[in-house]
């Protein structure tokens, strides 16, 4: 058994009934608030005759109101005229008062004028006996006084600046002495320091060589310094290859070797590389695992070679003279 449809219909009817009940309650309240007159019955009376009399009465009242309005307008006009009349009377009184005040002020001015004329005549008589003072000497004295005071101020300002100058000179002298002491201490430390090569030093601006900035040294000098620094920084290094060896003459290179006999410093140029290549070719002729020698290139000969070469097979090496 399925009662779903009945239940849904019951819900709708219930909701509709609630709406109807609210309407019933609202109408009951509205009817209760409305007046009810007993004993009148339900028959309506004809209001035509009463309506005619009402309209006639209204017309008569309107005519009366119009006349009353005319009376009020007349009274308002009279009131406005009275107010205007009073205002004009007030203006007349004010003007009369101002006229009286002006007449009084004119009398006072006349008295003041008479006194002023008398005073002027007296001053004129006194001026006739006066003698003007010569201002040029006084002005000249003032000019000299101003000049004197200005010179005094300039002298004071100069003295103050001179005092500041002496202060700055003393401070500069002390700083100069301190700089000299610093330079002396630096020179002492530099003399005590062991540099890789003579002439190498440094300043606040950077590294110097023979008193000049390192970047201004010649390429050969920079190379000599670099070789010396490399030897000092790598004490275990036994062989050093100088790629730009042509910048070093044999005397410089020999001096470097004598200075550090622990290192074997070699340079390579085109002729020496040719000798090395020839001997390598001769001494590796019997090594089967080596590649066949390539044809000589037509390009310029190199000026450097990695040394020592490490071949796959063992070879009887000999130093290159």
C-alpha cells in the first residue's frame, strides 16, 4: 500500500487551510473595528435635495470668504503703509541726528583750524631765527666711523681665520708626521719581508714593481714576477712551462734558475719546439700503439707545448739540451 500521494495532498491542503484561516482572522479583526449602527435598516435615502442645499451653502460661504479676504488685504495694505511711514520717519530722525552731529563736528574742525593757523604762524616766526646745521662733516665722521668699525671686524675675522689656519696647519703637520711614520713602518716591514723577486712591493693602490704600478711594468717584467710568484706559491712544483718564453732572454732565465736551483724552468720557442718534435718522433718510431706521424702543417709553428707529455707506452726519455 502506497500513501505517498495522500500524504502530499494532505500537506498541500494543510498549507492552504493555514492561509485561509489567516484570512478569516484578518477579516474578523477588520469587521470588529468597523462601526455598526442599530435600528437603521438597509434602505438608502435620496440625498439630491440635501446635496443641492449643500452646494448653495458652499457657494454663499465662498462668497463670504472672498469678501473677508478683501477685507484682510485692505488691512494688510494699511499695515504695510504704516510700517513704511514709520520707517521714513525713522530715517528723517536719523538724518536730523546726523546733520546735528555734522554741524557739531564742523564747529570742532573750525576751532581746530583756528588753533592750527595760530600754531603755524608761531612756528613760522621761530623758523625765521633758525640756522641749518652743516651735515657734511657729521656724515664724513659717520663714514670714517663705519669704515673704522668695518676694518676692525675684518681684522677680527682675519685673526679668527688665522687661528683656524694655525690649527689646521698643526693638525696637518701631525698627520704628515704620522704618515711618515706609517711609511717608515711599511718600509721596514717590506725590508723584512721576503718577496719572491727583488723590486716587488705593494701600496694601498695595489702591487708595485721597481716603484711603479705592476700593470705599468713591461710584459717581460710581469712575466718574470709571475714566474717567481708561481715558484714561491708552489714549492713542490719541479717543472714550470713558460708559454710566452720569448719575452724572457736567456740571461734572465738563467738568473732565475740560479736563484732557485730546486726548479727546472724551461721556455719554448719555435726552434726548440721543432727539436722536441723531431726527437719525439725518433724515439717513438718503434711504439706500435702510437699513431702514425701526421704531415707537417703549413701553418706557423706554435710557441708552446704542454710538458712533460705522458704517452701510453713506456719510452726511454732523455732531457732536451
